[in-house]
């Protein structure tokens, strides 16, 4: 009887907190605070205050990169007033989305119901569906696709690198793409899978001529499945390793061993967002990505880490906004070409800048690829804008093909700079073909002698 009473009281307590049938974020409010003055940017960079994070009352979903680019903050009913006042006091306009969590259901409940359904190219698929699709692809497209087992996630999910190549023994330059290190950014694995789909189905496409593509579509499968498990976990970001008595997860994009911990991180294992981990590469998931980079570092010429959201295309350094790599103009110019290609296909252009100029955060995969592995082009691509992390599944069929045009541009440019025609051992290539590829023949001859 006593036990029963405790249960009923406990249950009522829970109902009182979140409401029966409701979830944590249902009563939260999303505030999009828009800076229109330099002082606003300084103020916003200070958000949120420490005590608010520790109470889990406030989550900064996106930071501003400049004037008129919003800082998006998700606030609990308790802290809503404080933040509205903060914006009003500083004269910043605010766009408000009430009952934020309720929008998750309408947009995405459907996709969880489809748990056992077949893989859909324009959909948000379960990790199992992605895995089965790839296992099948390996046989259906055996002439192009190989799967290299990489190891296991913390919760023992098997992970494989998808290698797509017409000629694996040619030693071609490699484009390495990963996605989904942040669990809630569902559009990123969807994009990675779409790239795989296009590479294996576009029969006449040039993307595979003289280039190999290595793709890891879900870097953090434990976190990804966790966000699919319930509406109240939809905004989980980190991995799922146990890090303290009651706390889980490391921010994989703070866990890489280059300038680890120097900026934009939390040392608190219970921090929901940016805990850098107990040491660099503490997570099996980041170790696997590192191993791919280090194994193929001589051939990987471009690394792109897919994330969401905000429609940014950023390059090193991420750990600081105070300096840029010497080759930053090349990084910047390639990013702008990619952005133009997406825009020409009807998509949204990217905001292009260094990651650290947006906001400094160390331990990112982009900095490790560039600074430690020596990969000459390295980017973080933040997909989509306007829907935060809950990008409507129905729009995927429109935006994935537009974004793919950006990857075709990446491929063309990488081929031009590092491909067969640009190498000094020109072999049988004609002078005209070399000129077409903007190769300086004289330079190559000199290099050989
Ligand atoms: O903060 C991040 O990890 C990335 N943004 S996200 O909203 N997807 O979490 C940006 C990372 C940029 N790169 C570095 N700071 N190194
Ligand atoms: Zn991310």
C-alpha cells in the first residue's frame, strides 16, 4: 500500500513538472535574438550565464556570426522572462516560437513509426535501416562500393566506412565526408546518405573519375538513436558514454586532439552541450574518424564534416578567431564556389568564414584534419536554416539535390588541383588535355628533371 502511494505521488509529481503526456521541451520557448549593433554581438557572445546552464534551463542552439544573424536560445518557462528582458534591455529584436517541443511531433513522429520500414533516400532513417541499405549496396554495386569495418560505438554499434571508387588501386585523391557526430542534427546523415546514393546511381557522372569518396554517414549512432527514441531526447547532442555518476556523453566535436580544450568547451561532464571529454579522443567514435584521417592522410585532399544548422560553410581555425591559416584564401575561395553552385541550383547560399571567427571552439574534427593530419581543405558544413534541428522531412527531396551540386563543385575543384592531370607524372596525357586542366606543363617538366 505504502509502495503504491509512493508510486502515485511520484507519478503526480512528474505530471506536475511536465504535464501528463507532455515532454520536457513542450513548454519551452525558442527565442531568436537578432543583433543589429556591434555591442549586441558582444552581449550575445556571453550567453548563457553559467548558473543557467547547470540547471538545464537554457540551451544556446546557434550563435550569431555577425549583424542580423540570430542567436537562438531555447529557454524553460522559468527563465523565459529573464531572456526576454535581456533582449529588450539591450534593444535587440526577438522572434519567439512558443511551445517549441510540440512542433517535434508533427514533423517527425511519423519517421519513428517507420522504424522497420525500408531505407528512404529522402527520409530520416534509423541507424539499422542505414546499415542494412549499405550492406545491401555492397553487393548490388560491388564494382563501386566497399565497406571497411572501423570498430564499435560505445554502445557496441558496428560502424563501417563506405568507400566508393571506380579503381581502388589507382591511388586517387580522396574526399572524406562524415556526418552525425552531433546526434540531433538529423539532416547531416541524410545528406551523407544522399551523396552515397547519387555516387552509385548517376551512371554518367564525373565525380568518380579519378577521385575516391570515403563516407562515414553516422559518426555517433548511439546519440542518433537516442534522439529517435523519444521526443524528450530529440535535442540530445553528445555521445552516450558514461562520464560521471549520473551524467552521459561527450561533445564529439570538442574531443579531437588538436588544441584540445583551449576554447569554447566545458569541463563539466554533466554539461549537455560542449563537454570536451576526460581526455582527447576519449570516445571510440572520434578515434575511428581520427584513424581514417591518419591512415589516408596523404591521399585525403578534402574533408567535410556535415552538421546542422544555419547554412554556414566554415574552415580552420576553429579554436581561435584571432588568426587564420596561411592558406585561408584558398579555403575561402573554394567554399564560395561551392556556395555559388548550391545557390545556382536554387538552394540557399552559405555564410563563408573561419569557424573561429563565428565562435571559437577547440577540439573540432575540422581543425584536427587540417592542423594534425595535414589535409589541405577542411570544412564544417552547417546544413539548412530556419527550422533549427527539426528540419521537415518533406523538404529533403528539394534541398538534398541542391546541396549535392556543392559537392560536385568540390569534386571538380579537388580533381583540378590534385587529380591525375595535375600530377607531375603526366604519363600519356596530352599537352592539350593538361592545358584544359590548367596544368602548367613547363612546371611539371621542371619538376621531373
Ligand atoms: O560547435 C560546433 O561543434 C559546430 N556547430 S554545431 O551547431 N553543429 O554544433 C561548429 C564547429 C566549427 N568548427 C570548430 N569550431 N572547430
Ligand atoms: Zn553539429
